[in-house]
C-alpha cells in the first residue's frame, strides 16, 4: 500500500531534550485538562502576498511575539479542539479531523484570517502525533487533545486584518473525563449576560467568546453551579448553549430536541455526531428554537426527562439541575440507561475502535506496532 509519509509537508525538527520516560509517565499519570504539553508542536507562518511557509514540527517552545502583535490587542485569533485516540492494538486515530479543518477555515474567514487548507491542517496533526506518539495515553477514556490555533502576529495597533499570521498546534494528554456522578451537573442560566449576538462571533471558535464567558462562569460557580447556559441576546427567551458545549434535551417519548444553529451557536462536531447517531437509531431529532419557559415546563411536567451537554473535551455531560434567579428545577432520576450514557458509550466505542464506524469518521494516523513493516 502506498501511503504518503505523515510529515510530508511538515519538516520534523526533533526535540533533542524530550521528556524522559519517567517524566512523561509522571506527567501522564493524571493530567489536569490542558496543563500538560507534549515535546513538540506544529507550526507554519503566513504572510500577506506570500501565503503559507515554514511548515514544521518543532520542539515545544514559547512563541516570541512583539508586544504590539495584533492578537494581543484585538484578539484576532481562532482555534480548534479535537482528540487522537489510541486503540487496543496500539494504533492511533483522529475523529472527523475534516470537520475541524472546515470549521477552522470558516472561523478564519469570519475573523479575516487566512485559511489553513484541509491538507495542511491534517498534515500538521499527523506530523505532530507521529512525533509525539509515546504521549498518546492508552488507558480507558484517555486521549491526546489537540489544539490548533491561528494568531495574528503582525506588530500593528491599526485595527485591520494582520498581514502576518502563525498557525500553531499543541498536544496535551488528557485523562478520562469524570462526570459528576449520576446526578449530573448543575447549570446556572445566565440572566444578565449573553454569549453571542446576531451577526457577531457566536458560531466562530474564537478567544473573545471565551473571555466574555468567564464572568458569567464565575457567577455560576458563586451559585453552586458548574456551568452556564446562555439565552439568546435578542429576546432573552431561547436557550442557546453552554460556554463551550452544546445542549440536548430528551423527551419522555424518546425523541430529542436541540437548539437549531442560528448563527449564535457554535456548530459542535460532537453535537452533529450525536444527532447523527440518534437519527441512525430511528429517533426523531428536532432542531429548532427552544424557549427556556418551554424547557422548564417540560421538565416539571415530566415531558422532558433528560438534558445533557456535549463537546469534544467532556464528550457528554448529564445535566441534573437548571438554576437561576427565579427557579431551581431538577431533572428526574432515571431508571435504566440514560440517552446521555448511551450516547457516551456509542460515540466513544467508535472513537476507541470498539465498534464499527458506519460513517467513516475515524482516520488512522499511526499504525499498530505489529503491522508496521519496518
Ligand atoms: C468547541 C465548542 C463547542 C463544542 O464543539 P465540539 O466540536 O463538539 O468540540 C460548543 N460550544 C462552544 C462555544 C465551543 O467553543
């Protein structure tokens, strides 16, 4: 079989002082999400009129930047988040990287940044994973979290699209996500704050959305909740999403309801994958505007029996309670397997190669050791 070398377009400059086996084992033992980084990073540079160059896999290092770099002042940046999974036979796989490549390109267009081609995006990931494959953990639920990033590095305080841009990908081993037991997390429904406006950047994976969500997130914590749920900014009436996860509701009849992608909601790959799997099962999946009042009433009347959040980092997070100034509504305790649990199992079974992959979502990056020809 003829396969392209994984680092074909990204030149590998090895880290001459990688972590020792012992340092790596300690770092990977129980990593806090996003706090541990591997030995390398991928990077490339873009300059107006010249395009992309310097595609490299290099030792992980700080990115020297002029203090006038546009990203530091005007947040001209976009990012992505996806995971590499080690299968039982030792092989390493990505989940739907084309979807993340397409979303990064869409985000880049909105933020007037240059697009990274799908080929470059995947070559960067493959090159980085190949270089740091001993950082991909193998125990159940663990993975290598990949964080592609596009930043405007041009030193300029003029408010205009930067002419110098860097593409960087870092990798972090992450542990098995632990949900908050069977009860699920408590969610604070933000009243004073909104995440996104029509015509703004709510459907773009960009730093500013996250910066603006930190105070409401703090407010949630102050009310004993783990996450915030935002309402639409126009009418303060429809539920949209959490700070970094999409929302799904399950009815007593087994049908599923989720906010439609209005332009103020981030189109999650996990959301799309779960909706696809639910439709595969023959469930009715409705994507439409959902009033908070409808949701609360549905929960109280027993019509809505489950709520969960979904995203790459935590996969599926069951929600146990919705709280705000005027209400505190608990979801019922469920008998038997919840849809959230079933979706977590079904999705991770595909990601870890324990189940068939009917939609061709998995892409092998590193072969199983015994099948290598060298
Ligand atoms: C990244 C993100 C999600 C989840 O997207 P996935 O592709 O499933 O990881 C949801 N909401 C927001 C605001 C996000 O930034």
